[in-house]
C-alpha cells in the first residue's frame, strides 16, 4: 500500500511542479518519510513507535495541502489510513480480549446451569417417607422383640427344667439297678433261706428303677414337644433381631444419604451462587473493556479511516492538474477511496460480529434457569447489542458499496476478487437465515442455533437410541467416564433398571399386575416400565442444551426424580456422553444398595419364568423375606 503511494506520489509530483515550493517540499518530504517505513523502498526496518512518529510527521506535512492538491491528498490518505490501521490493530487485540471474556462467560454459565441443576435435583429428593417407614418397622420389631425373647427364654427354661428332672430320674434309676445288682451278688454267697429276703429286696429295687425310667420316658416326650416350641420361639426372636439389624443398617444408609444429599445440594447451590457472582464480574469486565479502551481504539480507527477517505475523495477529483495528470490522479484517488472504504467497512463488520456474539451470550444469560440476578438487564443488553449489530451492518454495507463504486471500471483482478470476497462476507454476516453463530461470532463462541448445537443434539439422540435398546455394553461403550471406577456403578444401576423392566413385564403377564400395583414395594414399585417410559421416549428436543467450548450440558425439560443433567465433551471432533466425577460419585453411593437387590430381582424373574412363583402372595413373601427393609417406602 505504501509502495504504491510512493510511485503515485512521484507521478503526481511531476505534474505539480508549478505549485508552490512549500507544497512541493511537503509532498517530497512526506514521500521520503514513508519510504523509510517500506522495506522494498530501501528504507530501514522500524519499531512501532518509529512507524507512528514518521507516519504522523508525514501526515502533518501534507494535510494542509491535501484540501486542493490531489498529490498531497492521496499521500495524506495513505498516511492517515496507515495511522488508522495502528488503532485498528489495537482494537483487534482488545476485541480478542473481549472474545476471551465472552468465552469465559459461556463456561461460567455452563457451570452455573450444572451446579444449579444438581442443587435443585437433590433438594427435591425427600427421603423422609422412606426413613419414617424403616423407623416404624424398627419400632414394630422392638415392640414384638421383647415378648418374643421372653417367650423364648421361658420355653427354654421349661426345657431345661424337664431335662433336669429327666437326668435326676435316670440317675436314680441307675442307682437302683446298681443296688439291685449288689444285692443279687450278696444273696448268691449265702444259703437259699438267708438269700430269699435279699433277692426280694433286689427285685423291688429293679421295679423302682423301671418305674423311674418310665417316668423319664414320659418327660422326654414332653421335652421333645417343648423343645420344638422353644426352638420355634427362639428362631422367631433371632429373626426379629436379624431383621432389626438389617433395618438399622438401611436406616443408617438412608440417613447418611439424606445428609450427603443435603450437603451436596448446599455445596452445589453455594457454588452456583459463586458462578453467578463470577458471571456478573465477567459481564462488568467485558463492559469496562468494550466501553473503555476497545471503544476508544475503534473510535480512533473509524475516525482515521473516515479522514483518509475524505482525502482520497479529493485525490479522486483530480483538482487543477493538467488533464492527463488529472486523469491519473483521479484513478489513483479512486483506488485510495476503495482502500479507505474497505478498511472502514472491515472495522464496522468486525464490530458487528462482536455485537452479535455479545447479543447471543447475553441472551443465554437472560434465559438461564434458574434466573440469574440481573437477567432483565442481560436481556436489555442483548436487545441493544442486536440493534447495534443491525446499525453496524448497515454502515458496513454503505462502506462496501463505496468500494464497489470506486472500483467501477477497474480491471485489476486482485482488487475485484478482494471486493467480491468482502461483499460475500457482508451478506453472510447480515443474513438472518442459514448462518451459524460461528460465522457471525468470534471463534470460541456458540449459541443455541449453532451447528455445534445440532451436533450435540445428534449425539444425544444417538445415545437415547442406544438406551432404548437396553444394550448395557453398547450404552457404556458410548460413554466417557472421568473416573473409570464409576463405569461399573452405572452398569449395576442399568442392570437393575433392566431387571425391573423385565420383572414389570412378567408380573403384568403372569400375575395380571404391573409392579406399581403390587402392595408394599415402595420405591421399587415405581421403577418399572412406567417410570422409564417417558425417559425412553425422549428425543433431544426434550432437553435444554447449553454449549461452552468443548463442553455441553443437556438438562431434561421434565426430569425424572434424581435425574442429573447429561454432560457431553467434544473429543476428537465428536461429542461424547460423559459421566463426571460428581455424578459418578452419586452413582457409586446408590450402587452400594443395588447389589443385594439385583440378586433378589434375578431370582424373581427366573421364578416367574419357570413357574416356581405362582401368585402374588408368594412373590411378596419372597420379597419381604429377602429384602424386608431394603425396599425404601415399602410396608
């Protein structure tokens, strides 16, 4: 640009030799100063400060003569445009800083949305009913346990008493027989007459022993009966103790979960508040930058290009030079007009893109759920940015039109191609249909209507399709886990959900009732086919999606109880469903109760399939015996 200006200056200077010496000197000196800044002109390399100083000096030299001297006007236009370019470059650097703030805003908004969703989800989880049910069952057991243990102790005492009596009778009978044996031996050593009374005494002792054994046999029969009763009573007492321990463990889990949920909900809500505060600070920082240094740099650049354009128009008229020289000056002036107009249009178009990005970001802030503090102000700011965008697009279109008019009749193909590209960019920028936010916003920003939005929605629909097949391996393979250990926790949850769906189908077919209609199942009864029907029938249209860089958060518009938002990460140009560490920890906690339940559910499914479970009463008896208090909310 500056080199062409030198050549043009030399040509025009030759045709202006009859002008005053001062004008001649000014043009010549301005050319010399500008030539110092151009490598192809033999000048030395310059620093930014040197460039600014020399361009300013050159411009000040010819500015006075630029009003009626085409040569001075064209050189003044070149110098002034070069000065404006310095401000435009500064504005571009500041604009990138503003873009970075908008990107940070999107990330903060995604965190706010996620933390708010977690807090709301956990705040709606009420374990009071389940806790009260388990506590009531413990109290009921306590009420039964004392009597059962007393009865068992009394029954065992009766058995012990009978055993003592039996042992005493057996011992006495044994002693009688021993005495009888001793008497018979004594009688055998004497005469028959002397031994007769002894033998009679021995016979009496044997009869008494037999009588004692008979009494012992009767008591043994009674003891056997009493032992059966005592064992039954002891088994009942032991079962109550075992069930109480199991219920107490369940109550401890429920209590811990309630406390953990409460703590996590409080922490998430606090973090969401910090996110909201950060958002407010980032908006303030953007405003300070956009309305301060950035606005000042843009204003200087626009003013500079407008002054350059005004000088170029003087050069395009040709002034009072000779006819042939005037024609050359006018042609060169038209090129200067085109150059200044396009530079001005580029600044206006860049500013329009920034306003479009700002409007998209503020609109997201205004529509955030739960509403952010200052949401009304964000919407007003979005509306104002949209209006600014429209105004700037109109101004840029006028500037590009000036470029087209200035280049009318120009045969230079490079210039024509440059104009064509600029006009196409303007039309793309100002189009309201078929344009993605990446084409109208600085890099790194997206909005709800972006192509990335469509990509996330596509990834979500693909995941939902896999979920509908109930293929657990395929579902897990389609996901990314921040903590690989949480993969198995989700597998357990998915397997239990699949078992419940299958059990729900079997109870409906075999027993004539879905799970939800079976009494005493509590939460398990609500987790059958009906509970998953809505989720399985969803599409991406049933989710609100917020994208920030390589992170996307999809929140169900009508979430199921305890359903967390879905998180997607952009990896290798693909959006992948991701289980973050926080969600994974929640799954792992729930998974602690899943293992035993899965085993029981598997047995019920097999029993209904092979016919060993024939009716509702049998199924409920198995459930109550094997799960008992592990069914929160059950009776």
